[in-house]
C-alpha cells in the first residue's frame, strides 16, 4: 500500500540529509506505521458550522464529550485527562470545513476535532 506521495518522500529525505549533514549519496529508508484501534464512543461528522450548532443545542452531547464551554463563534473548550493530571484545551474550527468530532482515548482522553480528510486514507 502506498503511504506517501513520491515528491513529498523525496523532499523529506533531502531535508533529513541536510538536517543531519549526511553525504548526498546516503540512501535513506523511511518507514511508517498505521495504528488501528477500536473506539466505541460516538463519532460526529459535519462542517464546523453544523458541529458547533449541534453542540450549542445538545447539552447531552457536550456532557458526553466533556466539553466545558463553547467559544463563540467557532470554538469549544474541553477537559482532558492524563493519568493523575487534567486541564483544558480549546479547539477552533473553520466553519466551512468538514470535521470529525470524537473522544480520543489513548495516552490522554479528551474530545478531539480533526479534519475529515485525516480519516479518508
């Protein structure tokens, strides 16, 4: 399975050669890892505008995602937890782009917003 565009891969290798001052003829190999996990929590997909509208009217969804407040007109504040620490993160959305809103559950746990294009490959 092809993971990288050839031009991007060549430019990345050239950048690494320059950064680490390697001879131009040094052959570099690049590896990638794709991790798949099961997340049984809801996933919401829509434009930034649609997701913000949904969150404004649904306290139930805000509570489930641990969203502590809305940051008008285009953002949300959520609580994150990591072992015995916690804090808050503000996400800003382009109201015209399509996003995925979900609970990230790994090293830390929090509501997460990513462009839908990151899920399309």
